[in-house]
């Protein structure tokens, strides 16, 4: 077995491992003026990082610093989920709440598993509709983060960075296109994840997922969009 094959197997194990809870609710949410739901996969649940380092938790903290009374997010996310698995989990959660702010970050596992981009478009469009329903039908209160490029992570060493980047870009183009059609803001964090290459402090202990330091950049990038949404 070659080193490259071993690396690919390890990456798959990490991407597909379900090591975190898929539904995290904030019991103090009702005490805040604004509520927040964050939907996604490992990048949203914060694989290998503390709860406070999750990007959406950091975003809520930044909003509070700016004087907006928002609760820490409810989270529906799990490492390894594709678009269809996230949608199934949302249905299974039975969550009927309406939120002031809803975020969506999904697609890396569709890309990694070699799933159809046409299927991704259809399922991503359905997730946008689901996210909008959670936002009380208000697309202005929904935003999407682009898919991070895991090809720049230490764990991707020996794999084709160019191929992974090309595929990630293709999936992100679909997501951006569907967001434009739905009048939902698309926040492009992919360049931030590529700039993390070579800096071990921006990656979690597994060398694949991101540290709180990198996810803070995502939160800061999303902050203007989130503030505008809540102030409308």
C-alpha cells in the first residue's frame, strides 16, 4: 500500500467520521432578542476544536460585541455530511423554530465522494429553501459560506492540489449561482482557507480541519452580512 493511498484512506476516515453531535440547541436562546441557526458539516460543528472556536459561535460573539443581542447558535451539523444527509437530519430533528439568522455551509463531502454536480445543485437549492423557511421566509436573513479547500491542508499532501481546487471551485460556482437566483448572500471564504497553507496554527490537530484561528477569519468575513441581515 502506497503512502498516497494510506493518506487518502485517512482523509476519508476523517471526513466521514461522525464524532460530534448533529443537533446542538442553545437553552438560553429565548432570552436573547435574536436567534441563530447554523447548518452544515464538519466545518460548522467544528471538528477537533472547542465549542467556543466554532465559526458560528465566534460570529455570534462578534455580533454581541457590536451591540446586537443574539444567542449562540443552534447547530445542525455533523462531520461527513453531504447535502442529502444534512437535509435528512434537518427533517429528523423535528426543529420547527423560526430564526433571526440562518447560515449554511455544505458541499465538501459531495466533492470528496465524487458525487454529481447536478445532484449537488438540486439538493443545495432545496437546502436554501429549507434555510429560508427557518428564517420565516426572509431570504435576507439567510447567508451561505463557500466550501473551504481541504486540498491546501497538511493531510492533502501528495494529492493533486490543482484537481481538488478545480472541483471545489466548480461546486462553489454552483452554490453562488443558486444563491444569486434565490437572493441569498454568498460569503466567499475559500481564499482564506487556501491562504492557511503552510501555517499549522490554522489547522486542527488532525491536519485536515481548521483551528479556531482560521475560523475566526470566516466569522469576521461573515460579520457585515450578518449585521446587515439583523438590522433589516
